[in-house]
C-alpha cells in the first residue's frame, strides 16, 4: 500500500479516481498505473485481415479500443496506438491450416495470384475499413496502421533470432515454434496444454513436434518472399510480435483483441516475443472484447450471418447510432444486434442529443465525477450512459449545465453530442405548446409553474407524465422545448 501511494504521488498522470481494467492474464480487474518515469501508454490493437469488407462485429473491436484510448486520455495519459493491417499470411484457421485469406480474396475477385495484386486488394479494403472507422467517430489520424507486408524483414529477423536461441525448428513446409521449449505457454486464458498434446485442437503432423506448435514461416514455391528457409510467407502470429517490437518496443502496456484470440493467437504472441527478447512481461494488460451476435447467432462471414456499416447507412441509420448501441453493453459481455435495437439506439441518441444543444453552461462536478468513476471501473459504458440519462432529469441543473456536462462526457463516449451534423439528422424539431394536444399542453404549463415554485419533485413527476404521453420536454433559458419521442 505504501508503494502504491508513493507511485501515485510521483506519477502526475495518475488520476484521483483510480483506473481499473480487467486483465485477462490475471483474470481480474487490476489497477492501471504507469511506472513513474513513463509518460505514454503503448497500446496495440489486433487489426483486420483486409481480404474483404469488415462486418459490424469486427468494427465493434475498434469502438472498444477507441473508448479505451479516450478513457486513458480522460485520465490525463498520453496514448501511442497501433492497429495492424494484416495483408499477408492469415490462414483461415488459427491452427496454421486452411487457405490463406488474402489468397482467398484474390480468387474470389478473379485476380491473378501475385504480391502486387495482393497488395492492391489489401489497400482497397484497408481504405474501406478506415472510412468505416471515421464514420464511427474514430480519429484515424492519431493511430498508426502498419501493413504486415511492410515488415517482412523484421519478421524474418525475429524468426532467425528464435531459431538461433533454439525455440524454432524447420520442417518440410516451413519453420515452427517449439512450444515445449516455453514452459509458460498457455498461461493466458489457462490453455490446457495436455489436452492439446492429445490432439484436442489439431492433429500432430508427422514433422510437427507438438500439437500446440505454430508456424513462423510457411513455404510456398509459387508466391511469397525470399527467406533463409525458402520462398513463402510469415505465419500470422509473428507479424504482430515483429510490428509491436519495431513500433512500440519490446514491452508494451496494453494489447487488445477478440475473445477468440485468447487461446491461440495471443498465447503464441507471448511465447515468441518473450522467447526472442528474453523480457517478461511482453504485455502488462491483455484486454479482450466479447462477440457481437446477430439475432442471437454469432456474426460470421463463413455462415453469411453478417451486417455491414454500409447496410446500416443505406437503411437511413446514423453510424453513431451503432456506436451508441455498442456502448449500451459492456465490452466483456456478448451483445445482440437487431434492427429493432438499432432503431431504439438511434431514438435514444436523438433524445440525448436534444439535451446537448445549448452553448455555455458549467460542467456539473458531481455528475462528472460519477461518470468518471463508471468509466474507470473497467470501462462501464452502460453505467456511464445511465448516469447521463439520470442527470438529464435533474431539475436542480440548468439546461446549459446539463448540455456542458454531456459534451464533456462525449470526450470519451464519442457519440456526437457536440457535432452539428449529427444534431441536424437525429434531433426532431421543437413543437410549439399551442400545437400540442390539450392534455399535454396543460401538463407542460403545470410543470412550468412547479419549476417556478421550485417544486422539483412535482416537476419530475409531470415530466414523466409528459413522456408517457409521447413527448420529451427540455428546460432552456428561453423556456421549455418539446419534441415527440
């Protein structure tokens, strides 16, 4: 405890409200504190394989990473963020089997199998991916997006180091990492190595020493890059380790991905990185997002069970309604996408935006602090949103102060509470009192009298009755604003 106090005292970046994040490696929430000399959080987010358009389940990963980044910055920290672009070497299976996804993309589009065409395919889908991120209010200008194909020499060098240290061996189809030489293999997520030895995950090939061993380099005499082992491609796992080391260093603070990455991909990254550098830990905090489901089933291209952001826009939904929908479920909880849920999210976002239209005002410190506490409890976005909705009914706050507090919260949420273009599309026009049904108009007038007499409880009760009648009322310096729900 004394050490924690001293570290907090020395580290000016540490906020008064401690930040706790769930660390998959420790299977618990742990306090996130940078070591005293550090000033920047080094964060790596597993990125897309750009052989096709990314569906909304893939995109949810990067909304999560964006919320994480914004929360770190809300806590006074600086973030160096990297999202890799896999444009080579990702097989359709974590077990180093199946067809290479980039090759699959070229075949689908009738393109000749060349490195040039692979690069062109990757860049085309990378741009679509980046455009989708920007539509979801993710600032791509502040993120580094390295292409795996640009780091082939770094990957070859890392494989060479592993071979020299006795962690890698060659076979007839490539170079493999020997997991038996890394006793800690499988610590992330508690992988059952004994079960793997029995063939639970993959059958052992005749030249493969252990079932859990994974490819570092796959030979391909027809397509690929020259290497000391022959022409071919790097394995999927090595690209992340090599790019992290080249861009962020040998040890980083946070690494994110989907829960499907825990058992194989991320354990492989740990093994090859720590074996190559001799430094532990490779990553301090491992964070994983749960899957997004579609109508109760897993989103999956292979099953044709996908929704794309372009479809959402074509149906006249705003992309930030999807972002709002994502934030309505905790990142470690599997969420369910339905068109009805998206419609409800768009309606809710429009209502919340209507409270954020007034300029000026002062941020409510009490509500800001409670919002901050929710965020710092492992990115509790559902709880944070609930607090904001509770605040909009706080009769002791002026509309301008509510607006200012919402805008401050949007520094993290990124749902467009201060973006005129979003307001223009989602916020419904005000309704004049004389145009309301008589019974609603009487409720509004009664509420105004209650507010004038500072009868806040009665004012809140009347607001609820107005809402039950299908209308929202907001308090401004110019009088009440009424809109249909």
